[in-house]
C-alpha cells in the first residue's frame, strides 16, 4: 500500500494548497512507497503565522516542567515505535536497518536529554558597584525557528535541533529534504500525540523553493540548516541581510588524526568505517 502524507500546519494535517505531491522513492528498488505534499509559498506563510500565534499564546504560557513532560512523552512514543520508524527511514533513504535502528534509540535519548535541560536554563545576576542598582540577564526563546534538515539521517539530524529549540520555548517549523521526508512527518505525528499545542511543531515538505520561502522570511527568528556548503552560502546571505541568527552544519573535508600511541590496526578500521559507512554520505565522514 502506498501511503499519502499531508503537511502538518497549525495542528492539522492538510494537503498542499494546490494539491501537488512528489513521490517518496525507495533507493534500493526504485519503488514509490509514499506520496509527500509539495508545500506552496502560501503554505509556508500559513505555517509561520501559526507558529507566531502559538508562540504568543499557548506556548508562552507553558512552564519549563510542562515542556519537559512533553519532550519525555515524545521519547516514550519514539521508543515504542522505533522498529517501524527505522524500517520507514531505511525505505526512504536507503540506509541499512542496523544504522537507522540505532539512530531511533539515539533520537529518543536526545529528546530526554533536552527534556532535562528545560528547567535548567537560568539567568544571571551581575554584581555591580552601585548598591541601589540590580543588573540581571534572563534567557528568552527566539520565537519561531526554522529547521532545515538533510536526507542522509533525517531523524538523527532533526533531534539535534528540534528538542533543544522546544525545551527553550521556541516554536519550530521543520523542512526535511525532498529526498527523505516521511520520518520527519512521522515525528510531527508523535509530537501531536504527545500533546504539543497547535503551531508549536509543524512540517512543510518540498524542494529548495520551500526551504527558500521559509529561511528567507523576515518572520522567522532563527534558522538551523544541515546540508551542502552551496546551499549554506545562500541561506547565510539571507540570514545576514535580515540580521537573523543562524546555525549550520555543512559537508566538508573531515580529518582523521592518529596519534603515535594509537593502536594502528584499530585506527585503520575506524578510518575505513568513517569514510565508507553510509557510502561516505555522512556529515562526519573522515575523508582525509
């Protein structure tokens, strides 16, 4: 059975506004295993507006403890659904099930890790010479955060950004790679089941024009991007023009450093695994 996915915007599952979809193709046998919506610029604008409403209302009223409970609930749901999620990710991007299975366990642990941080992000009181003056700093969320992720490890990359942003009190719009979108949509479903308010976690899918509409919006307060240096340069230029905070993890040449006292045979095995694991298509490939 070929599944048809919808966008997740403002707490509702809906097709793209023009009804467009793209096939999710199993790279092993080239079979179409799902259809994924292609968001329009209007869909992206609606998601941003919903995130802003959620941030200004329901989400701003949640306590750090409440955010922690929601993140822990997602971790529990992900643990319970790990086998199916691993198989779906393998079907979507072609990684071996051994790796996608371990990544699902990693993802649940990261959700729990940031749940633990939710009530520990404190401000500071700065001592001054003036006795009648109090100087203090508080930590506040950015607001609306756009997270653009890569195809090679969608859930693992997503969980390096999404739970951290949520723990800090931000609303997040996820834009996965057009080559592997289904597990990101499934993560949104788990967030919905966990009880996150509408607009706090959303997913818009499609190709580069969808990412451009999201990252180029002046209504987005922070961008996280994992992908190629070429696209990173484009996003960085837009973020700079809008004076927008930006975090990027880009592909590049990653060195192996082998010290004199290392076990050379084991280091050699590690170097081979580092560059040829996932056929070298990984952010941390040891390529020199």
